[in-house]
């Protein structure tokens, strides 16, 4: 078996395992209002908080205004490289022309921007394994909004499973100038609430 064939087999096994994990949770009534994702094979469930949602909505609104004909998702499962990473990013912007496959799945290779809003219980995933998964997939810009710190962290230039450029943290209220990145826009954080 070649290296490529081995990676394809591993990806197929990861997808089947993730499908089974997500299927087991779908339809359980106790999970209404809970966000579910699988990070490195571990299931994480967190409730949606109002602060969290307001930051997501502010980012999605700006992205849709700038890219009205592109897909902008929140909390939609996209499988990423690594061991069982069925991630449901807070915000994901897909490349122009991105299409779901025959099974309705979106491809991580089409994701150009991701924003995650920190939750106390799962913040370590955003700074650790999710950052690695996004960089490995080649996501051009990864933004973390931390309502506890009141700061935005920006990572660009994915290379070898990490981002080679980590910007100094920016306080909420300051514009995030992403015009020098493939995203090519300025994101306003004036409406990002603190927790």
C-alpha cells in the first residue's frame, strides 16, 4: 500500500467513525441547544451563550456583507485532518465556488477563514488541536475571539501543521485589518461583547 492509499484509507475510517459518533447523538432530546463537535476523537458538548452568539453573529454579518455569494457557516460539521476531527467551527468562510460532495459534506480544503469564540470549558481546544487541524488543512486565516480576555488572536500563513505568523493580540473594539491576508477585509470588533 502506498502512502497516499494509506492516508485515503485512514481518512475513510475517520469519516465512518465520525459519522457513527454524530449519528449516536442526533435526535437525543437532552441535547437541544447544545453544540456538539468531536476534537481528536473526544466529544465536546457546550451550550450556546448569548455573548458567544453575539460575537459569531457580528462576524457572520460582516463576512456575508463582504462575500454575499459565498458560503458562511456557523456550527456546521466539517471534517479536518488528524484523528477524528469533526469540527463545527463558530464561523467558517468557504472559497468561492465551494460545493458539498454527493453526501452533503463540505471539504476542509475549501475553508479560507475560521473564527472560534472561546468557551471556558473548551478553550484549550481552540488554541491547541483545532489550531493544528486548521493549519494542517491550509485555512489561510484563523481568528480566535476571547470574550474573557476581551482580545482577538489572529493566525496566518499555515505551514507544517501550525501557523507561522501569530499576530499580537488586539483588544475588542479595535479593527482587525486582514487586508494583507487572502481574506482582504477589515473585521470590526466594536460589537464584540465581553464575558
